[in-house]
C-alpha cells in the first residue's frame, strides 16, 4: 500500500522477492503488477524452514524495469520465532531502506506491505517430499569417478514467457562453462520440453551455480532481432547434494510473469 513512485513517468511496476535468511535456495518471486502503487497479489508460497529460532523471512519490494536493474522500493524482515506454530498471523509492515536502526533514511515513508504467515512444524511422518523421493533415485553409472557423481538437470516446462518480437522458446543450461540446450518450441508461451542433461563431476558441486536461460530465436530472414532472451535464473545447487533431488518452479528474472520448472538430481554410485 502507498508505494512511493520510482519512475518519473507513470506509476511503478512492483513485485516482491521472498527469501529465508541462512538459506541458499533461490528467492521466490511474485508476479509483477503493472502501473500500480497499491498492488494486490494474493499469492501463496511455501518454504522449508531449517531453524525457526534463528531464521527470518526477508521481503524485498522491487520496481520491475524492462531495461537495466530493478529499483528497490523497500524491505522488511520477520523473525520466524515471532510466529506461533499453526496460527496464521497477518502483519502490516512498514517498508524500510534497510534493517539498520540508525539509518535516518528509514524514517522516510516508502509504503507498507501486508503478509499472512503461518509456520507449520513437520510432524514425524511429514518429512519434505524432496527428501522422501530421493529414496527411489537412480544410481550413477559405474564409470562415475569415486567420490563424485552425476548432476542431472531436467528442464520440464515454462509458463507465461513472451518475447518482444517472437516467442519460439528454448532453454540453455550453463554449468562450469559447459552449455547444453533444449529444442525449440515454436510460437508457444507455455512450452514443455521434458529434456534432461547430465554433468559428470569428480566431487559434489557444493559451491556451484547453475545458469538457466530461456531464449527465443526466429529463422525469418532479414529480421532485426533474430534472437532474444525471455528471462533467466541462477540456482545455487548445494541443496541438491544434501536433498538428492529438488523439483521447483522459479520465477524468471527479467521476465514479467514467466516461470520455469527445473528438476535437479545428484546421483552417486
């Protein structure tokens, strides 16, 4: 509510990034609300909490830009220990520049954000699915180096991707300088690829990132923009080694509402 205008011309295009502190997982990102200083999302996100006593939820509001960096509109943090298990809590938070209590800029009004949070502790039989599914994971081939394994990346599908000049999406997966790509899906904003790529590694990839980009290309001759990017994500993959499998939908950066579903598996002998 009452967001401060970031653009000189017109209103802002806000979206929210959600992240748990002390967590290497990629941030969750809401859709972008165009030209709206009082946006309503009503979107729901689930995040796995490792330690409710020390972790906090970070909320960052940004103004989406077609070109260049997205402007920060404000942020706030909610320590999870403030939540009573199983009890939904609705909070209205002032948006701040940062969490430094001595920063005079935090006295400036930046607007507010309303969130409803519910912390649900796992019961004994409710271990997260990603841990559970790993029991049926395929083994890596015998030729895999000892102490290493195979990182499988499965590109499932995307939704709401759109190009300025054409939308014939394909995906590139870049890992440690090695690039792989899916086939094209012509004229489709909700493409399905269901393609998998494997990277054989000497050691678990605990400090690596995976760069996934959705692109569109046109074979029309004489076109000024034969290739364009429809959005990208960078995924920290340390959690794949711990959980053995992660299957998530990610909001694409530099895309209005595009999302992509990527599954990763860490297979050992």
